[in-house]
C-alpha cells in the first residue's frame, strides 16, 4: 500500500517550493491549491455559490475568480473567511480524497503526498501517516510577502497573524523542513526527508511481504 503523507506550512514558508522538489524526487502529489483552482473555475457550481455570498466584485473580466480580491476580503474580515471555508473546504476535501484514491490505484507502492496549507487547521492531519511541516521565521515570511506579492508591510503582517502560528504547526509535525536558508539548503532538507519516507515505505512493504 502507498505511504500517505501530508505537506503543510505557513504563508510564504516555501511549502510549494518544497512540494515541487518532492515531485521531482518521485513523490505523487495532490495539490490542494490546484484542487481549489479547479473547483472555482468559471461556471463551476462552487464559484457561483461564492459569488452569491461575496458579490461579483471578486470576478475578473473573463468571469474567473480574482483570488487577490477575494484574499483582501477574507483577510480583512474573519467572518467572511469562515463563510468561504464553509463553502469550499468540504468540496476540496472530497476532491482530494478522490484524487488520492486514484493515485493509490495507479501507484500502489509509492509515496502519495497531499500539499495543503490548512491541513492542521481543518483537522485533517490525523488522516496522514506522516506530516511534513515547512517552516521559516516571521521576518523571512514578511520579506517574501512584500517582495513577491507586493504587499505593504502592515498587510503582510496581518496575513501572517491571521494564520496558525508556525510554532503550533511544528508541534504536529513528524518531519520539519526549515526554509530559512538558501535554495540549495532547502533542497538538501527535502531530499533528507524524502530518503526517510522511502525508508519507512520500504520497511512497511517488507513487513507486509
């Protein structure tokens, strides 16, 4: 049976970059952010429901979701964030489960990893055999958000503070990847975790043989 692993981290922690490296190493990835994008594509039922609650101002000129505009709304108002989570999280969970089962059938002896930012917050961490948390310090998060997203420092800090503190996420981790250094150091840490996951997968396979 495939090894099922969760991958999570805080905003601007480098989780997605770590996920790309895991994919290069042969891990079969299910990306919750991609699932979300697929579910809110133009004319999808989930997008229509979001527009009913948030209004047409969150749509781009071609009818697509303006994720930046929606992000501004939910980070400014916790009640709106709860409304969005109520709409989309159950659908995301269902689609992730479907894609995980598809990969289990296709890669029954591989490592399947679900990349999801809110794994712990929505209580899904117990669904995985192992949980990998990508972390970095707050100043690095701020720098990445202001430089990459073009946010003002105050807005970047507000978005960080709206999420679960990184230290609390780390407390749930089986493996921690510190992305406070260089790209080369991140790759080395990901490769080390991958080798350990491969060892665990092979050990279980041998025990079941």
